[in-house]
C-alpha cells in the first residue's frame, strides 16, 4: 500500500482530536442536560413543597385567625365573667351586710316574738274564758227561750191537763156514788178505777214531759229520731192548735231519720216553729200547718209550712236576728227563731225561710244524717 502524504496524515489526526473533543463536549453537554433535568425536577419538587408549605401556611393563617377570634371571644367572655364576678362580689358584700342587719332584726324579732307568744297565751286564755262565759250565756239564753215557750204553752197545757183531771173526777165520783148507794159492783168499780188510772198516767206523762222540757239539764248529744221529736212537740201544742181551729197535716218519713242532737233542744226548735205558725194563722180563713220530713242521701230535711199571710221580703232577711219580732210589745221576745238558728248551726244544720205574700211561709231545716251513736266523752 502506497504511503499517504504527510498533509493528509496531519489532517486525520486533527479530525480525530476534534471528534474526540466534540464527543467529550457532547458528553459534558449530556451531563449538564442531565444535571439540569435533575435540577429542574428538584426545582419542581421544591416548588411543589413550596406550594404545599404555602397552602399549609394559608391554613395555619386561617386557623390562627380562628384562634384569634376564639381568643377575642374568650377574652370578651372572661371580661364579662370578671364583671359579673365583681358584681357578685359587691352583691355578696351587700348580702353579708344585709344578713348582719337581718340577724340584728331577727334577734329583735325573736324578742318581740317571745313577747307576742306571751301575749298570745294570755289572749288565748282570755278567749277560752270568754268562750266559756259565752257558752254559759248561750245556755242561759236557750233556757230563757224554753221558759218563754213554756209560758206561752201554759194555757194549752192547762186545758190538756183539765180533761184527764175531769175524767178522773168523773170515774172516782161514780165509784163513790155507787158505794154510798150500797151498789157494790166489783167489776164496774175496777173498770172505772182502771179508766181513772189511765187518765192519771196521761196527766203524769204531760207533767213529766213539761218538767223534762223546762229542766236546765247539762247538754247531752245523742242519736235521736226526728219524727219522734216532732210528735212529742205536737203533744205540748196540740191543745192550743185545737182551740184555735188549726189543722195539722203530717207527712213523716216511715224510715228512721236519725240525727245527733239534744232531744230537748231539738224539741224546742220544733215548738218555736209551731208557735210561730200558730200566730201567723191567727187571722187566716184556712188554718193548716203542714209538717213533712224526708231523707236525701246524708241529709235529713224537715219542712214546716203554714197557710198564713206570708212574710214580707225585707223581714225575711232579719227574721233570725236576736230580739227581732213583728209582734206587739209584750207579745213576743224575738228569741224563738234566733235560738232555733243557733241550735241548728250547733248541730251542723241549717234553716231557711221561703214565703210569698198571701201564700204562707215555709221553714226548711237540714240536718246531717247520723248512722252511728256519738263517741263517748272521755272521763276527766
């Protein structure tokens, strides 16, 4: 092979050197590109981290704002609580001061209360004494009413006793006349004397009833039948009503109408109503007194009606007042209906009046039904 010229050999060496340099530059460039790529990637990561940090910083700023808002709210609440606490402290100071003053006043009040209790004890004793006196005077008033009623009944009772006395005289006179004439008829004697004894028993019963009614006995409460007391009351006024031509209509309940009362006082109530009805019928053409009794559940109702002229409306409001009377001076005490009212109230009852002018009057009594006897009073 022919040898190359020197110029060509020199150019080949330079070309290889250039290529090697270029190759080295390319490699360096590639390394720089690779390094730049890595730096770009790192920068992207850094930018991402920076964005995340910025986002976190923004969130933290928002959280900080919320925290600052909550802090401001807490500070405001704390300020209000501090103010309330200060007010409470002041109020507590006032309360303590008032409490001290109240304790002083309480001490004074306790002393005053001791004096009041002493006065109250004395007042209670005085009230008990006066109540005892009032009850004694009330019993005296009731007794005076009974005596006044007896006084009004004297004429009728005298007539009531006159009949059995006349009959006794007649029967005994017949026996005496027969003995004087020598006519000894034992059977006739016994018959006449038995009739005389029957009249004696009748007169004795009337007198005994009068004595019982007029006696000032201790008040005893017992279980009594209203209808029995009505019939005993009619026994005392029967002759007076008969002499005045007054008819009595009875419509009594067949069942036992039991109430807790004093039988004599209850009899006084009924007699007062009967004598009032008697006086009301004095100038009436039709003279009738109607007495009705009934039981409704736990109430006993008794009605006394008359066919008199009636009671004016203005008088009805005062008819149970003590010492109120429409009778002439000396003809009445004005105690009858007042005593009647107080007696019935004492037994837990009531009395009312209803009347229309020209159509008579009706007194209605209500008393509680008593199924059992009253408890015995304890022995002192």
